[in-house]
């Protein structure tokens, strides 16, 4: 199947497992982030750079970050 649609900055596309090739075309400034993986099939909560399963976990992560627990 050929998809001749035009996509813009910030568009997210989801591809099925059917088929073998994906071809992108664009201008020299075009940037594409391609990720692959199995669906999580669980709830997802996000806030800024934090991604967890629940709002409570997000709040805990923010507290930990503010307390410096993410430092190396």
C-alpha cells in the first residue's frame, strides 16, 4: 500500500506489523524518530519528561527529581 499523504511537524504515525518496508521522503532538514516495540497494554500517565503508569507515580517522580535523587 502506498500512502502519499503529507505529514507535518509533530505528527505521530502508527504502522502495523503487516509489510516489510517503510520509505520516508523529505527535505534535507527532515528529522524522523522511528521506534519499535510491543504494545504495553497498560495505562500510561505523562507530564513533561516523566512517563509512568499513574498520576501518583508521576508526582513521586517529580518529588524525587526535585530532591536530587536523579543525580549520578
